C-alpha cells in the first residue's frame, strides 16, 4: 500500500458535479438510447399481436390506449425526438463544428425546444388522424 503522500487525486464523479445542460443532455442521450431499444421490443410485440389476430391486437390496443399506456407512449415519443435531435447534434460535432461553449449551449437548448415541439406536433397530427377513423 502506498503512503498518503503518493495517493493520486480522484477525478470528481457525477455526485459532485452540479447538473448542467451539457451533462444532463449527455446522460439523457444514453438513457433515451436504452429506452428506444426497449421500445423496439414493444414494437415487435405490437406487430406480433397484429399478426396474431383481432383479439390479441385489441388487447394490445387496450393496454396502450389506457392512461398509463398513453403516458408511456408520450414519454417514448419525447425520448425518440430527444435522441434523434441529440443524434443530429452529435453528427454536427462529428464534422468538427459548433464546439464553442456558446454554440454548445445554443445547440443544447435547440435540442430541448425542438424535441418538445416535435413531440407536440406528432401527437396533434396523430390525434387528428385518429379522429378521422
Ligand atoms: C429508435 C432508434 C434508435 C435506437 C434504439 C438507438 C439506440 C442507441 C443507443 C442504445 C445508444 C448508446 C447510448 C449510450 O450508451 O451512450 C445510442 C447512441 C447514439 N445514437 Fe441512437 N438510437 C436510435 C436512433 C438514433 C438516431 C435516429 C440517431 C441520429 C440522428 C442516433 C444517434 C446516436 C448517436 C450519435 C449516439 C452516440 C452518442 C454518443 O457518442 O454519446 N440514434 N443510440
């Protein structure tokens, strides 16, 4: 065991840093990536239910159409758009652009605003289409 004198400083961890837009969006991108992977499984279940016949399909629709189901669907829609917009932000960074701190904050808030607008827009369009049937 080394003496105290030779101990290296530990880098501050997540519990020490104050949450900032940059870190929150970074973590959110990972969480939404995992959430979308889970949504992929649910999408497969939906397709299997549709292929299994009207009973299985209507049972699935009943679960998704319930309040908790709709709330989860809303959250999933936001997760999708947050990850999509965050992904586009990453692609811009990959082209070695917008790395100034001011630009990073501007793109971060743009991602948040665009995700909210796109979520709202897709639900409004979805409800209009659903209302027509
Ligand atoms: C529904 C489809 C999608 C799924 C299931 C998915 C899933 C994931 C997962 C699991 C990760 C890894 C997260 C991590 O460990 O940090 C990830 C990262 C990433 N995704 Fe997606 N993703 C999807 C759509 C997209 C789209 C449409 C884009 C682009 C516009 C995108 C861009 C990215 C990028 C750039 C990263 C890496 C971010 C980083 O370097 O930290 N993804 N995605």
